[in-house]
C-alpha cells in the first residue's frame, strides 16, 4: 500500500478497487519463454500489402481478426478482408480483397474498431471530423465534427463512448448512442495517445510530463501516475485485463499491473523514443518500435528479446492479431525513403508471420536504397497547419532523418527531422 499511495492521488483508491474487482477475460493460454523462442528461431515470413499512396499512420485489426484497417496521409482508409485462407497462408497468398474508404478531406491519423460490433469502424482525421463506417455494406453512417485536427481516437470496450484527441491538446468525448459530442476538455499540456481500461470506466492518457492521467467518461480528472521521467507517447492494455504497457521518449517500455497500478518491470531494448507498442493476443509478447526502422518483440514475463525485425522504413504503428501470432505494422512512405519519385501504391501494410518450419522465408522485395545519394527530407507537420505540413526541400545525405512520434504537444513539431 505504501508504494501505491505515494504514486497515486487519494482519489485513485476507488479506481484500484474497480480494477481489482473486474472479471478477467478468457484468452489463449500464454506461451512460455521457450515456446516463444521457438516461434522466432527462424527468420519470419514478411508480406506487404500495397495500396496507399504515401505514408501510413495507423493500423488496427477488427475484434474478430477478419478485417485489417489502415489510415494514411493520402486521405484514405483501406480495409482488407482477411479470410481464413489468407490468414493462414500469409506467406504465399496474394493481397486479400480490399475496400477503400474515401470521405475524408485530409490525412487519416488514427482509427479504431467498435469492440461490440466487429463491422463498425471509426476514423479520425486532420480534416476535423470523426467518421463512422459500417463495413457490412462499406457505407459512411455518421460524421461528427470536432474542434481541431484529430490525431488520436479510442473506442470504449462497452461501445458507448469514443474519446478523440486533437493536435492542439483538446479531448472530446462522443456518445455513440446519440452520435453527439457530450464533453470537450482543453488540456493544459501535451496529450498523446490514450486508451480505455477494460472496465470502460477510465481513460488512461499519456502526456508530455511523463505522467499517465486517468480520466472518467466525463473527462473529469481522477488520478495521475508518474510513469516515466520524460514524455510518454503510447499505451496498450492486454486482452486479459492484467497489464498495460507504456512507451516513452526515454527509449524505455514499462509494464504495469492493472489491479495495482504499479510498475512491474521495464524493457530497454530500444535506443530512441518509443513510437508504438502492442500486446500479443495471449498477453505473452510485446512488440515495440521507435524512431529506428526496427521492431523489437520481447517476452513479457522475462523481458528477454525474442527477435529484432528490420523494417523498410520508420515504423508508425504496430498491431497484433486478436487471435493469432501475426503482427501488422505500417510506416513512412517507402518511395520517399528510397529517393524514388512518382511510385504509386507505395504505402504498405506489412504482416509478419512466425516461420515455425524452418523453410526459406518469403519476404516482399523492395527496390534497393540508391548508392551514394541522399534522401528527401520528411515533410514537417507543424501544429495548426495542413496535413502535409511544410516541405523543407533539399536532401539529407547519408540516410533517412529520424522523426519524433506523432504527439500533440503545442510547442513540438510533428515528424520533424533533427
């Protein structure tokens, strides 16, 4: 009790009581460390599904795992229909049937699925709208206008509320039963990614102070946790309601107990600020990516690194399949990273599948990096500018410049090279 009392405000004792009392969800039995090592003892299969015409910002599996949605700077959402044949033959199957959703007028920065209706999708865009889609007939069902350029969104597990965050640090709560804004809150500092805890009572928001701020569904502040010494950018809860994981600018990933709201351990495999984190379906493994073009997969209980995946470009988001050990990830425009011009359909969604048989891995081949040349600098996305930001022009020799995560701090640039 002493440690928790020093970390949390007095109001958080009620939160701890609720989290301790919630029913655990049934999940697949977790893999042991030895079994996890077997999954990645051979080089995995890596398949890319092309389609977007620029950098891809977000990717999420539907609750059933039958669909995979991605959002891009090209103003579109692509939804892949992943049937059983495609799912289990990722390394050989062609790109699955894909639907393109095109109602947004600016970049699609984040999306989320309705946990209670697997065919319902919500997308957040810099065009100051949140749009709801019914994927049974691929129709737009609702559009909610917000007060700013949206960069984060999260749907509560009970399906009743959607939280939206803007580039100017404004939080909006949408009532999905009425499809209307029920609360708006201007945050005093930088608010980054947020996620609902499994009971749907509280929203955990990462911030520029290194704290996790805990809010209720009326956006009333309930508690604070000093999670890291510097900015925290991303968060993910496991599927059995026992842990959540946080990524920070200090290059650490921290694992937290949900019932105790206490840090269990940290993982230090990364060397730069952490952009994205995700739990595997059985809550055994954690995938994390930083400003490097790599993805680390670590064993949750031991902290041991299982594999380091080399990505073709800086990674923006990772997402585990809800039922299988398949990892989807998306990142920057690969054509830009290779100094290539006018390449269509270059924004890819990548799927990583463990190679348990030891057969030669199947990997999509991309054009080689040009020798002796440079790379165009990334567009700088300033706050209160359009989705494409201000292009810096010129070249930066020697490689792709790193860029900070997609946080919403009012004094920070978005995707600016060092």
